[in-house]
């Protein structure tokens, strides 16, 4: 027998033995419901004591399903904001059991920073994943009164803010565009408002969010560094509610309730900023002719077609507008929608089918002596089919396939009477995957899987042939619909946890990821106007191989958590601009790009307190991110712009009493890598700066302290009202947002560095309500 056949036989036996060893099994299923509002609860962990603490969690429709051998079982349900509940069940046939949870009587005086099982960080085989619930996000200090999902994740090890106040972020040495951001399973190309100072996620309609920064599961692909999976809430099935907030620069309003009681529900949330209007009313002269605002609309509706069928519609529409009268007019935004049908078969299978559409684009017009107009957009149409097979609580399979059609307009530009229309790019991105979560024994649990990605670059535009000096030597037009170039990649995923004892474990993981849609930018944090492109015959898919190893330990009955995790990431086909690249307005962008490799490695430490009146965490990251690209920095390794060796975050939340809760967050990180001019020359009588080492310098170190306080004005079972106070950058440090070199005012032959800062003391207050 060959080694390959032996390996195949081993994997088959590994999978089927746990299924055979239990004999006859029965289905235990039902819903988890709020006992007062009758709202279904999503993501609730149900622990089965007799299965060594294993169990299931409710799905997006608030239901759970598990197959168990005949016998007696004890179910333990512990969910944030609700009383713990223990239930006995005797299983001798297929049984339906709905679980009603009562709101916690201590929720006003004690914070529990966890909605999963208490030892989830130790016992889960999935490595490099961070989860946040709406309740956790609401406890943190905020910028300008806006609670923000992405900024909450930026306080965790391995996740770095791209710049001051930015919603852009780096994960384990990856760039901003290497993060896949999903809203109800649909990707967002730009998840920010107001040039990055707010994210597109309305916190009042968000149920929870997960960030996979290590071995992401096989059902996720299309990006290199991470996946942020954000899910919206289902509306109340029994009663109508209105909630919202009024702040200094923005307000929000959310409505939810039943469409048909007990069977279907909806939730709609809307936000809008008005800081510019307040500035005009206050008489600020510069604001009289300026408009700067954003608005967004979230919607979700759920329909229980039967006990086994759920139909879910999700939608989002967001837009930013920036106008300076008679000078500039620009806007950008996202529009997406999805329809998902989930069906539970009477056996151990569950099917989900999703169709989606997403469009991102921008428009800009300026008249500053000459008239200029530009626009760009990306339109995606996708379909995803997934099957879930639960053999037993210790053995769960997931199979699926997905396909996305990309229609990408890189840009069209008009300057006075001249026009440049960049050619559209068409492509088809496909993935097929299978994964298995398997508990081998009481100590070892694994998640392993394989994803096959196939990217098809299609006709409808020119394709180029280039020489070694990056000059185009041939151009070929391919008609629309023709297959021009195909890239096929196998992406194995493996994550394993070995429990040393009941309170500690060691975890290891390996994952390969690929990326075929690329954002090309000079800016570290990315901007709405950055150019997107796709893989073709010259631009190859980016590929990353990441390995990680970590130790996880809990103390004092899971009150304290400690983890240390190291990783190394090898990246191929990395992209950067050549020196003095011409970025704007040409179809032949490939002539301005260079390609090479990258590497990132680091260690992440986290110490977290999850229970009691005082909760929070201390996180530290030691890391390095580098590139080596022929034609840059004399072909030597150089710092990637997202390289920051040190980053520290200290977060504390304290419930002073039933009325007041306090919070604070202190952040420190090494300044961004940056390229400074190394000299100056005169060309055609004008001084021109020139540059040598790419990203060979650093901006000053960044640090700030944010403070927050929440005062509960009223709280009953059906209504609530609170005032949220915050002070951003409490000690007023003028952190560097940008450093610009320009001629010295006193000596034109010299250049001087000027530092620009954005925020000093920024107080805010908002009133939040629900009834």
C-alpha cells in the first residue's frame, strides 16, 4: 500500500470511528428564547455536561440541534445578560425542547465579558480568533460618541489601527485590503465613514462579531490576513421596540418587531451625522459653504416558513458626502443585499443557500482653476451553498461552494476637455471547501479542512505582455466572456487544541490563504479613492502561509484568562509601487508595479479579567512585517508600512454601582514606517526632493488615553435610558497624523518637516434610549 493510500485510509477511519462508536442516536432540538420578550437568542452556547463540556450553539434563527445516544443528559446554558439555566433531559426518541432564559438580576452591577462557555479560550480548537458581543462593545470608551465594532477589535493583540482614529486596521503584518469584512456574509470593500473615523457598522443593530486572525476556517477565503464576520440582530418576534441615540455629531434610530408574531420579525436601523450643520449654525465662517456628513441604513427580516425552514433578508446602504461649495463635490458608499434560505433536514444535515449583490463606488468633482471629475466602482454578484453534517457532538462536517462575479471599473477621469476611461475588469472567483471539527478524545480536538480556489480573469479589456524592464511589448484585446487566465490554489487549514488539564491547553495551527482582488494605495490606512485591481496575466494571486503556536490558561474558576501566541507568516506575490510611480489615470498600471515576497512574525500576549465589577485586559504585541521586492531598496528587505514592533493596550471597565459604569483605555504603539526624503535636487529650475530607502524611517511613537462613563437614567424590563460620556485623548497628546516636507519659509534651499495632528481633547455626550 502506498503512503498516499495509507494516509487516505487513516483520514477515513479517523472520521467514521467516532460516528460508529455511539450506535443509535436521537435528535435533540429546539429554540432558545427570552422568557419576557419572546425574542429568539442567537449564538447561545448549550453545554452538555455528560459530553465533557461539549455542546452546540444556537444558529442565526435561534435554534439548536444535536444528535446524542440514548440516555440522560444535563444541559447548562450561560449567556451574557441572562441567568444561568440547568435542565435535565431523558433522550429515548427525537425530542424538541425550547429553552426560556430569564434576564439576569445582576446585569446592572456586574460585568461578564463573555457570552460563550466560560473556558472557551482554552477548550476551543480554533486558534487566532477574537469575539466581541454588542454588550462588550458598549462598555468601551468611544470617539465622538460613536460606539464602534472595528475600533473595539483594534484594542486586542495582533490588531492594529491603521492611523489616528481610522477604521482601517492591520492584522498580523497584513495590509488594510488583506482583511475580508463581512456583514451578514456579504463582503464590504470600504467599511468606513468620514475618511475612516467611523466604521459602517451601526452598533445598535449588530448582534456579535468575530475576527479570525490565524487559521481561518475553510469556509472563508478571498483575503490574505483575516476575516471579520459581523452579524446583524434578528428583530423581536413578539413586541415592537424603538431605540436610538442622540449625540453631538450624530443620531440614530432603530425600529424592530414582529411581522407575524412568533413567526417573522424585522429590524431597521438608520444613522446620520450633522457636525457640519451645527458648525454652520454656530457661525463658524469656514463651515458656511461646506457639507460633510454620512448616513447609513441597515435592515434585516426573518421569516420562519416552517419548523425547519428560515428565510432571511439582509440589506445595507451607506453613503458619505463631502462638499465645498463651488470647489469640490464628492461622495462614496456601499449598497448590498442578500437572501438566505436555511433548511434543517430530518436527519443530521442542514443546508443554507445565499444569493447576494454588493456595489461600492465613489464620485469626485473639483474645480480649482481647472475642472476635474473622477469615478470608480466595483459590483459583485455572488451565490453560496453550504451543507452542515452533525454526525454527533464530537464530529461535525461542513461542505460548501461559492462563486462571485466581479465587475470592476478602476476609474474614469475627465480634466477640462480631456477624458481617460479605464477599462473594466471582469473576473469570476470560485471556491469549494470541506472541513471537519473532530474531538478525538478528552484532550485533543482538531479542525481541519481544505479549500480549492479558482480565479478566472476574463475578457472585455486589454491584456499586456511586458519585458524585464516592465515595458509593454505587446497588447491583446480579449472579447467579453472569454477566459484569459486561470489561477487554481489549494488552501489547507488545520487547527488543533491539546488540553493539558481542565484549565490550560496548547494550540497549534497552519493555514494557506490567497487573494485576487487588490487595493493599490500610497496611503497606509487606505482612502475611499484608492484604486482596486484584480489578478491577471501579470498580477498574480497573493499567497500566504501562516503557522502559529500558543499556550492558553485560565485562573480562579475562569475569572482570569492568559494567553501567549507566536506566529510566522510567509507571503508571496506581494505588490508595491516602483519609485516615482505614476499612480493616476492609466490602463497600463502594471508598468508602475513591482512584485516580490513578504514575511511577518510576532508574539501576542493577553491577560484578561472576565468577571466581577472590574473587568478588562492588558494586551501586548511584539511583531515585524517586511517586504523584499526586486527594484526597491536595492533588492534588500525593507519595512512594510504596517510594521510596528511594539503595541500595548490596557482596557478597564468598572461598574461603580447600579447607575454608573466607568471605562478607560490606554494605547501605545511604535510609529508607522515611513519614507523620508534623503536629498534635494534642482530640475528645470525647480527644487525636487528625492528618496532613497523605502520606509526606512519612523513617525513618532503614538499613545493616548480615552475615558468613558455611562449613567443609567432608567432601566426596566421594557425600557431603558442612559447618558454616555467620553473624553478622547484625555491628556491631549498631539500625535502625528502626517508629516510633510516642504520648503523652509526662511531658506528656500532647505526643506523642513512639518507635523500635522488631528485630535487633542475631544469630549462627547450622547443620550441612548430604548422602549
